[in-house]
């Protein structure tokens, strides 16, 4: 970024509205945004966080459209990271679809020109895939959360906004991916199908840096859908081996073919479903290079470098669980 571009970024950044500011990804995005020159964050949350310089907390709930009125006044960008990902299908629709539409209406009414919206690569469903471009395979979401998050993309695209579809988001605060790997290794204690499956992963702090760069860029950001994982995929074997090296997961020495893995999974029931096992143990990899070029951000060369810093949190979380 040139000095002139940096100066324009400072002048134009202004107020950025952030939803989901107390969540896993949202709290990391908040930390990134408040460090950017000239940015003030209007953080929306059902329960506002601690007071801090550069952050204006606003009590708001996507399930209550009336609470969203006026939240985008004087804002230059909306970063919409909040969603409901639980099993309640009605609440998924209320929050993700209806609440998201109400928020976008507020942004349009306030004249907000830049919208960054967080979706998920889970909209592609359960079919294994490797290195796909955006929508190279049909979307086929398998849960109410994924279906409604896919549906919530349409009004964002219609407004010219940016939709981000990350794969597996890892790092301190991750209560799904690595805990699921830990459970699965206890039920299927082996390298799954040789650990060859390719996965798209991204460290939450790098995803936050990408989001912050897009939200505060000096120049207009082309709307559209972008995969938002690290450009370099990792194998399941490399991921579990790195977590083992950091004392997060137990070591395994056996190598079982896929059918044997499924037999063991079915013989040892648990919370993680067979469909979810497939998302972690079979190819689930999307091409993500374009969005990093667009944002002018370079991620760490090693997509698993962040695990050294995140591993104490993971060890404590798994010990508590």
C-alpha cells in the first residue's frame, strides 16, 4: 500500500459496523479492526462486551429487527459475521435469513456502500472435493444452519457485497474443529485412509486480518463470493500430526482404510456424526488465492504455523471438556 493509499484509507475508514463481535471469529475481527488507523467500530451484540477505546457497543439481536434500527447510521462499512449455527431450524431462518435481511435493509437505508458477509464452505454439502473454484460444484447444504447461511448470501450479492466462504477455522476459541478431531481419534484411533485427505483451513487471526483489510480498503472492493481459507491446503494427517506434536491430540500409529474407519465410527457412537466425520477426513478443499490478492494481504507461508500459539488454549479446553 502506498502512502497515498494509506492516507485515503484513514480518511475513508470511519465507522465500521461489526456483528457477532463477541463470537469466535467476530472477537478476532474486532481486535484487528481496532488496530487499524482511523477505524472506529460499532460492535453489535446481544450482550455488549467490555468498554474500550475505539469501540462503541450497541445492544442488538438479529432475531429482533426492531433492535437493528439506526445501527448503520454514518457507517462506511458493514461486517456481518453473526449467525446461528445450532440445530433449531426455525431459529436458523429467523436469525440467518430474516435477521440478515433486516440488517442489510438498515445498511441500504443508511447508504452503506461496503458489506462484508461471512458464510461458510459447508454450503457445498458433504460431497468430497479438491481445489474447487467458487460454485464449481453445486451447493448442497446438509443442515438447516448451512441452508440458511447459503440463502442469506443472496441479498448480500444483490447489494454488491462480498461473501466469504471459509473452510475449517482454527485457533484459540475453536470449540468445533479440534474438539471434534479429538473425539474422532478416540473413536477411530488411526490415520484415516492414510491421512491423505486435503482440507482447507485458516487461522482465525488470519481470517480476521483478511476481513479487516477488505472492510477498510482504500479502494472499492468488487462484490462476489470468495473462498476464504489459507491458499495452501493441508492433509488430515499433517493437521493431526501437528496437533500431536503440540501435545493437543494423542499419537496414532495405525493406518486404516476408509471402510474400516466407518465401521469403527459406527461401533463407537458419539456426538460427531458420520457426515461430520467425512468433512474432516475426506477431501474438502477450495481454491482461496483470489481473495488474498484482492485484499492485498499475505498469510503466513505455513498454514499450520499458528498452532504453536493456539495449542495452550486447545490443551486447556480439551482438559476441561
